[in-house]
C-alpha cells in the first residue's frame, strides 16, 4: 500500500511518529510531502499535495495533519475523490474505513497524543471497507461532488 503523508507546522512531530508506526508494516511505502520544520505553512497547500496523490492514484491512501486536524480535513474534503475522516479515537478510525471507505485520515498534532494516534493509524491501514449498504451511501457521497455548483 502506498501512503502519502503531510502536515503543517502544527504537527511535524506527530507526522514523524506516524512514519515510525507505518514502518511496522513491510508492505507500506510512505511518501512524505512535508512540511519538515517549524516555519509556518498553510494547511490547504499540504492537503492539496497529499490528496492530489490519492485522487490521481499515485497513492492508495493519505494521512494529513495540522494542529487540530480540522482545517486540513476540511480542505481535503474539497478535493474530488477524497473522503477524509478526522479521527481522535480508534472506534472512529475503524468506522471510517468500514462504513465510509475513507481514503484519507486526518489527525491533530495538538490534540491527539503519540500513543492514541499510532493506534488510530494502525487501524486505518489494516481495516477494510465493509461494502454492502455502505457502498450505496458512499456512492451518494461521491455523487454530491457533481451536484454542487
Ligand atoms: C495553524 O496555526 C493551525 O491553524 C492549524 O494547524 C490547524 O489547527 C487548523 O485547523
């Protein structure tokens, strides 16, 4: 599985921790699009880099991080093909895969500690979409992209 990851300046340390967690999985290849330091950057730019990799098929899934995870998840969900879930607990991480087929996970570097975030990521990368009635709902979500002007 190819995963593209990116954060703004509010979550660089958590991004590094998540890369270590992803290193536990031999089949996962990680591409880090930055940012890499403490200089302020704009989270929509990071969301665009990660999510364009996912929507183009270059990456199978994405992980986006900012201080809260809120701004970058809002930005991510503006990009065609993206279903981004902000998760602060393991149950939500499992449900966003099983029910929503989320292809991007958002985390908040100033909200979620390393331990819980690591568990959230492990669940996000190992849980499959259930399909069935959930597939119909996900199709309806994606159809909204074409309905809006
Ligand atoms: C940056 O200071 C902060 O606004 C950002 O990381 C994020 O929390 C926005 O939602």
